[in-house]
């Protein structure tokens, strides 16, 4: 993984749901300790920056079914 000051955005390979996706940039974890998240439909819009440990916990809860399904 390359670590830079610029986010390297990506979407999940599971993101084929008609545009309701988010993008994340995990390359900033080592230098900033954050995971930026943005709306894939509005790439010039704002991004939220989550602490890496909080984002990891969130992903674990989603994978564990904590939030149900849509």
C-alpha cells in the first residue's frame, strides 16, 4: 500500500447498486490515522474523516450484521 498525503479513493467490488455508493481512502491511515469517506456521486464534494480504529469497528459491525440489511 502506498502512503501519500493525497487520498487514493476506491469503491468496494460489491458496489454495483445503481450509484448509492461510498468511496474510502485507506492510504492515509499510517500518516494521519484517518479513513476519509465520500459520496461516489459527488467526488468534488466534502469527505468525512473517521479515526482508523472507529472505522475498523464500524466495518466489523456491518460485516457482523449489527445494522441489518436494506
